[in-house]
C-alpha cells in the first residue's frame, strides 16, 4: 500500500460528518472486511469498563446508530451510564475514527423500521437470544428458533426488548497513519452548537 496522503485541515472541512461519510464510503469501496464493524466501549457508574464489536447501522448529523437486546449487559450499562466510546478501524486504509458522546435509545418507530429490513433468520434470533445469559446448550436456542418460526409464519414482529441506540458525539477524532509514526490526528469537539477542529500530536 502506498504511503497515505496528508490529512489536511482545509480538505477535512468544518463538519466532521462530511469527513465521516467520505471515509466510510472509501472504506466500503476499499474492500475492507465488514467496514461497518465498530468497537463499542461502555462502563458501569463506578467505572468498570467493557467493550465489544457491534455494527454501525446508520449515521447522520445526529449521531451513530446500532441495535441490540435491551436486556444485555451493554444496554444495562448504558441505562445507568448513558455515555460511550466508539472506534472504527480500517487497517487496509491505515485509518480509524474515534467517537465519544452521549447515548440515547432510538424511538420505537425507528427500531421497528430497521427491524423490518433484517433477514427473517435474524429477526427470529432476536427473540430467542437472551443475550449473554448462561444457557445449557446450543440445542435450546435452535429449538426455540424453530418454535418461533412456526409461531410467526409470515411477518416477525420486533421484540419489545430489542431496539436501537444513537451515540450523539461530543468529539470525533480522525486518525490516519503516516510514515515514521508521525500520524495525522484531527479532532472535532462540540462546543455549544458548533464544532471546534484541532490537530493533535500523534
């Protein structure tokens, strides 16, 4: 891979979501495996942190969206400490984006709309997976999935315990690798209704 170009302030622009959209589109076109995969870090109110990979399922100027079981450990942590950090990393491009901000649940209408776009098997799995609970064996999941599929032969409704979240960024940092580890880092911080752009040392 050729050396990456400099990340210039004038090319980055004043709105971080313009650059976010450009970088995400380039990641998709690059053939990077699962470019929508992102690390989501949460913490309990007393500061015990945890992280896992989730999938970015939409973004706009209001924030980044992902979906999960509302009874999962990450959801319980977000209910009690509604802040999170997110990282998207594309090694093929030598880039990553870091996001930190407040988290809120999506509306039921937004969660319903996304759920309808999921493959039927994924819809069924959302019902039968008590995410992160201890289970006796895989056959329990498969049996429950078969029963659920029989119960809903046509449309599968969204489980009331499953839905989306939006991460509303307070800061967005764009990191691009450069030679000799003199990497480019541009951070956008939200101040009132505006974004302040800063260059950080690597």
